[in-house]
C-alpha cells in the first residue's frame, strides 16, 4: 500500500510541475482598488491555499458547534 501512495504522490507532483511550467502567462487580479499581476500558476496555487485555510476553519467551526450541541444534549 505504501508503494501505491508513493506512486500517487509522484504522479500528482509531476502533474503540478507540468501545470506550473505550462502556465507562465500573466493574470491581473483586482480587489477593491488594488490590482496585482501574477503568473497564472502562482495565482492558482494561492487560491488553492486560501481554499484549504477557509475550508479548515469552516470545518473547525462546525466541529465546535457539534461539540457544544452534544454537551447541551447530554
């Protein structure tokens, strides 16, 4: 099983490297009155990391709500 996980990680890493190498076009992002020009691959990476952070925070919030609800019930 360890070899399967290692192979999947290697395949994923190759896909990420290929994506990065093929997406050096610049993209302009604007929010409020600010704008930034970044390589597309970096922009996708930043959006992915922000999604992980917000997803993790949302999951932690729901878990705390469930924990509090179980204490009140029992």
